[in-house]
C-alpha cells in the first residue's frame, strides 16, 4: 500500500544491495520505516506521560517538549511517501483501478480495525439488552469510521483516503498551467491552515494536502528531483536547525495561537519538510551501503508499517500499567524515559508478533485485516 506499504520482505541479497531494488524505491521503503518509528516513539512517550500517573505531566516538562519537537507531525512523512509512490509508480493506472487497490489495502483494514475497536469499547461501556443499543452502536461505528475515532491515532486514515481520492486530479493539474500556483499554495497555505490535533477538519486536510502536492511533484521525476534537493542540503540543514530551536522557544514559553493559526504547526510544517528532505536524500545516497543489520530491521518495520499503525495505540495501553508500576515518579526524567521506552519496546515487539502470527494464519488475507 502507499500510505504505509505492506510489501513482502526482501531477500538478503536485495537488502544488502538496495540498488537491485531500484524499481521498488528502496530509499522510500526505508524512509517509511523511519517515519513509522517516529510515530511510535511519539505515541509511546505521550501515552506514558498523559496516562501513566495520577496527573498528566505538565506541558512545560522538557522531555514532553523534546518529544513533540522531534516527532510531532511525523505523519507528514507518510503523506509525502504516499504522494511520491503514486506519482512515480501508480499514476499510470486507471483511476478506478487505483481506487480499488487503495480500498482493498487501506480502506478495508481500516474498516475492520474500526469495527473491532468500536465493538470492544461500546460493549465495555454499555449493556447490550435492547434494539436501541444496536442503533446506538451503529451510530457510534459510523461516526468512528467517518472521523477516525475508533482509536485516537486513526484520524489520519480519513485524511489520506481523501487525498487518495484527489490524487488523479491533483497529479493531472500539476501538468497544466496550474502547476506553479499549486506548488506555491502547497507551501504557503499550510502555514496558515493548521492541523487541528487529532480532529479531521478542513484545516487539517489543507495542511496535509500541501505536503501531498509536494510529494506528487517530487515523484514525477524522483531521481532528478532528489538530485536537485541534494544541492540545497546545507541550507535545508540550517532551516531544520533554526526551526527546531524556534519550536523549543514556542513550547517553552507556551506560545502557540495567532488567531486561528497555530504558530507551532506552521513551524513544524517547515521543520518536517526540511528534515524529511535531508533524511530522504541521505537514504537515496546511502541505502545501497546500509549494513544488513540495519537494512533488515528497517525493511521488516517498513513492510509491517500499516499494521503497526493500526495496532500500536491499543497495544500500548496494555503495557501502561507495567510501565507505571516500575517507573513511578513523573518528576524524574529517567523515569519518563524508562516508562516510554518500556511501552515502545514491548508495544513494538507485541505488534510485530501479532502481525507475524496473522500472516502465518491468514497468508495474504491478513492484509485485509491489518494491511500487512
């Protein structure tokens, strides 16, 4: 799949020499792994600091601030990856074929997991005794599916499904006189139309459409565009450093809103684009020489990325009690790191184990359940 592709594992030869994987865009595959790992780390830290103690860790906590600065909005990378792969590999397909594939690889697993978690939480809170409960469940399920509320991490799926729907149109517009205005809008509009947390809003959709259009542009001639970007790596590195320092200032002094616009989201947008460009170019240049001990885990995580995205929020909460029992002081930075690391490691390994088990039991049909 394109959002967090569930591709079969690569052979040892391919992993050791990713140049032989050029048709598979090996560097994009590895970038996918880095993106999902950042999301998993972000959520592991947040779930422990928000739910691991009697009171939430204060927003001014340095560890919480650092976590947000480094990893918040890493979902932008997923939108960028999806757009690059569509433009480079899938744009030649008839739109109906593309939509059918996205429905099978993204829509159905998302629907399956939404049904599962909506059912678990609905019947945990209510006694199912009357027909009115069934009507209430139907309303709850419909709401959760439409707005991505079955898990608090699912908000991104309705957004990317919308972008999938727009992909053929946006791609064709880039080959017309609208190209330059679209690229300017893709950079400027997200600076003013901020992502609104985990709520699916028009502003959030505009925010991610900007990243998606940039990805479509890169994917048109991905090798050429990455070569052009590589010439600006020093400047991009400086921009990434400056925006990271600026984010620390905004978080430390509690500065955010400027009218309806989130200044933090605006800076995050620039920071993640510049950081993403630096990492992507580095992978493009060096993926052929990655040691097997690094390439193999990255490939495994990338191949399981959508399953990890769908499962990790629920799995993390299963280990929250363990982490809280061992790391009990919210005032200790080492306790915060230890608790978050425990949830991340146990959650990642458990999610991978579930994905592996489902693959063994269901074969290729596991993709219809967890997308992996």
